[in-house]
C-alpha cells in the first residue's frame, strides 16, 4: 500500500504542487520582509536627518541670539569700565 502511494502519479503531482506553493510563499515573504526593512531604514534615516536639521537650526538661532546680546553689551562698554572689576 505504501509503495502504491509513493508511486502514484496523483500523489507525486500533489506533493510537487504543494512544495512549489510553499516555496513560492516563503520566497514572497522573504522578499517582502527585505523590501520593508530597506524602506524602514530609509525612512528612519530621513526622519533622523530631519530631526537633527531642526535641532541644529534651533541651536544656531539660539547662538545667534546670544551673540547679538553679547554685541549689544560690548557696545555699551567703555574703556573706564574695562579697568573696574566691580562694574564688570
């Protein structure tokens, strides 16, 4: 009986079709996971670049504001003030 099932053309065709189907599903899942991983890595890189750019712009603005304030203070200084530590 077992030898009959192993030699049956219907059984071989069915197993061959099933194996092709399983391999196809596995290959599709592997390809989809790879494509999704690459897409997620690209999107994550873009988001990180955007966040870093915003933070850098914010830091640059704050530094500019502080330099402006320092320049205004320097404009009000006189040579007499520079010699007096208490005024400084």
